[in-house]
């Protein structure tokens, strides 16, 4: 190993062994000379001054995690709003919010009550119909419209942010 | 301020103290990156990434050679940049010359040194990254074997072997341009 020999990395016995071998081996002496010349060349490579300071600006490392965080939250919120919208649409389509069964039951009870000349006027089932007898109507259409608006706005914001991040990434990989 | 104190304060979040460490080491880190990547803009990116990573991870520095710790981070940044450069095979070596110290700066010597510098750049770029890193750390940055072992996370035996093989390849490459040797 000529390279550790040049760097003084051989132990005393290895070094002596190497020196005695070099005395009798012209090829190794030639190789040692050439290797030393190579190493000396590398030692003469000058250090370049950096083109700018690499000092870190006060808020420099923080924007990236913040952007990642806000992008993540935005994506999750959009997904939740979209799922809610789908749920409400599905519910609307299957008349889930119209209290169909309760209405039917109330109608039956009304019929019964009519038959009993209005005795026992209290309606005990208050699930979708308040005790006072007024039916609660879910504002399904308004909910749907509002959620649709939220999904469109959030979806748009997510798409814009995603585009910006992608362009930023392309720029970073080009530079 | 002493280096240990700067490191301690940087660990407590003092950015000014960390930036003093940046000022001390940026030349060495930039040159390591430049010689590893042979591309000035990639070297700039690797150096900046290394200092960002070092700032974020300085709490994990457990003492020993700060330079070796920093170089280890820089070597990882260079590895990332090398991967990125490999994905863009059209990117060539930059024209930033590799200069050699010279005692006799005659015009002939200048031209010869310039050519020799280019040859060294090409020879370094042709080395496998592990050998290139070991040779640069030893012969250009001037680290000892123990420090190189810390930077690369390899045993002393592996470091010796990489330096030995790397230098042998460089010698072989440069032998073919023997006329450039002084």
C-alpha cells in the first residue's frame, strides 16, 4: 500500500518492510514517485472563494414547513367539505332529511286522532316533529349550495397552491 | 467567540452564532461541494442545503469535530445533488477553472496549469463518488484519516482503501497526460 506509506499511516514494521522492498524494486519506486507527484498536484489545488455568503436569513428555513402545513390542511379541509357535500346530496336523494317515516306516522296519528274526535292531542314522538306539532324542515338546499360554494373555493385555492408548488419545484430543480 | 460557545448558543437557537460558524466553514464546505460535483450552481445549492440541514439538526451534534460533522452533512447534500444531476444527463461540467498554486506564473506556465487543472477536474469526476470524497477530503481539504472516517461513517481500513484506490486511478489518468507534469 503505497498511499498509506506516503501519508505516514503504516506502522513501524510495515514501513520498514515497505522501505526495504522499495530499495530493491525499481517499478515500485517509479510508481511511488508518480503517486507522490499526483498527491502534490492535488495539494496545490487552490480553494475557491464562495460566490456569496451562505448565512441563513432570519426567517429563511421556516416558510417551507409552514407552506407544507397550510397546503396539507387545505387539502384535508377540501376533502372533508367534498365528502360532506356528497353525503348531503346522497341524503337528499334518498329523502333522509325529509323525516318521511315520521311524517307518515304523524299523518296516521292525525287520522286516528280525527277518528277519536281530537282526544289525546299530544304527539309523543318528537324525533322529527317537535312536541308542539310543528314539523322541522332541514334547509337541505341551502346547505348543499353553501357547501358547494365552500368546496369550489377551497378546491380552487388548493389547485392554485398546488400549481405554484409544482412551478416552484421545477424552478428549484432547474436552478 | 470560541467555537464551542458558538455551537452551544446555536443549539439554543441563536441564529447569529450559527451564522458565525457558517462564515468560518462556508469556504471549505463550498469547495468540497464544488470538487465533488464539478458544477458551480449545484455546489451552491449543496452548500446552502448543508447549512440549512446543519441548523435544523445542530441539537443532535454531540461534540467531537464540528468540521467532520458539518462535512458529513455536506457530503449527504452532495449525494442528493449528484442524484439530481444524474437525472439531468445533459448538464455538463461547468467552466469554473480548477487552479493550481504556482511559483512561476509565466504565461506558458499559466496555460499549462490551466490545462492540468482541467485534467484533474476530469480525473476527479471520473472517480466513483466514495473514492472521490475520500481523496478530496484528504488531499484538497487536508483532513486526517480519523476525521475522514467520521465524515464518511466508514472504518479506517475502508478510508485507507478508498484513498489508495482513488489516488491510483488519478495517477493512471494523469499519467496519460505526462507532458503536463512539471
